[in-house]
C-alpha cells in the first residue's frame, strides 16, 4: 500500500541507535516517515528529513508540519539533559499542539520511577510533561538495549583487570524488538501508558560478562566492584527490569553472536 502523505510520522532522535532501527523497520501501514535531529539523515535512510534542535527550538515548527504522529526518541543523557529532554520535550509538545498532531508517542525507560539516577529523573519529568500536555499520548517504556550494555561492559573492561558490579541485574532487549513495539503503538490509538517492553531474560552482570568476553576475545581477571549507594542498591534489586514483560525475542548471547560472531553462544 502507498503511504498516505497526510499520515506522516515524525521520528525525533532519528540518527540514534533506536532512531536508525525505527527507520530501518517497516513503518506502520499507511504512514510516511520524516526524521529529525541536529545532524543529517543516517546513510541510506531514504526518508524525508528536517533539521531541528530541541535545545533551542530551531527547526521544530517545520519538522512537525503536516505530521499525524510523533515518535519522540531524541535524548541527551550525558549533556544538557534538562534543556534537551525536559524543556526540549515541552517545546516539541507545544509545536505539536499548534500543528494539530494527533498522537505523541514518548520513548521512555523501565524503572525511571524506581531507580534514583539523575538522567531518569529528567526522563520522568519529560513523561509528566507529556501526560499534562494537550496532545493525545502514549508512553512506551523499554529496558536497556543490548548495544548499551555492550558499551557499558567495554568501559568496565578497559583496564588490565576488569571491575564489574557482578550483582547488578539487567534485562537487555533488542532495539529492533522495541522499534517494532513502537510502530505497533503508532498503528493503535493513543493508549497513555502502554505495556512495557523487556528483553527475554533477566541476568546478572556476573553471568553476562562471560559471553561478552568470549564474543570480544577478551581474557583477563574480573574483580567484583561492590558499589555502595541507593542507585547501586536499586540496580542490584533489579528495579530497572520488568520480568513480567519479557517480550523481547533475542537473548544476550544471541545478540552477541549476531553482532560479533565467534564463541559467544558457548
Ligand atoms: N539506549 C537504551 O538502552 C534505551 C533503553 C530504553 C529507552 N531508551 C530511550 O530511547 C531513546 C533513544 O535512545 P538511543 O539509545 O537511541 O539514543 P542515542 O543513540 O543516544 O540517540 C540520541 C538521539 O537524540 C538526538 N538529539 C540529542 N540532542 C538533541 C537535540 N538537542 N536536538 C535534537 N535531537 C537531539 C541525537 O541526534 P543529533 O545528535 O543528530 O541531534 C540522536 O539521534 C531515548 O529516549 C532513551 O531514553 C534507550
């Protein structure tokens, strides 16, 4: 079926890990896709593109023009988070309201109300903006993508000896499974809080690191890092996981094997 140009979906953060997956998956039937962000489209994206900056509001009005649904996936966890994630979401909501957008889909994270982490407080504040806004909305929360845990482990394993909080629990999900769930939300009416999306298994870092080391060909001692504090306690207790919503289809080992080959499935 040819997409209806008046049923256009705007994807913010379209150059990011999730954004690239969203652009690479089949859009909800009948929709045309426009990507937006500060940079240009990812190579080979083949979608309409509008440059915009959530920190200043520049380009937002043009980006939301003639848009039916917004998937708001842009985020800046490491810099200017208040300005980009919270105020930027307010700016986008306001532009969306003025443009008559019918569905605002906010991408969020499992456990942001249970894990005391500054970035999560900003995500929660952005959720509150969406809930209080005048554009009909859906919020979909997901657990960590495999890619994120992979990067986290790379950082922890940089030194000649690895240091790892072995008892942290994680439920990584394939970014494509999460993208599929978002496209399903686009095809459905605004649902407010949609059922969360978690990966197929809850694992401890201490288990996950073995297959990570095999996949990366890393051989070195790994020492337990007994991190103190409320954040560590929450992650140890698995408060960023959603075992009842283990709907993802790709396990950690399967993802490592697909990405790096080698002996990750051992
Ligand atoms: N990563 C995970 O494990 C995970 C899990 C669950 C949910 N989520 C959520 O999923 C969403 C996407 O995460 P991700 O990992 O794909 O993020 P990512 O790879 O870091 O991408 C972030 C995106 O945000 C855009 N962005 C940053 N600052 C911006 C600004 N000032 N104006 C406009 N765009 C801006 C970036 O594009 P430009 O640099 O081109 O502007 C980029 O495309 C986030 O909301 C995140 O909270 C992530």
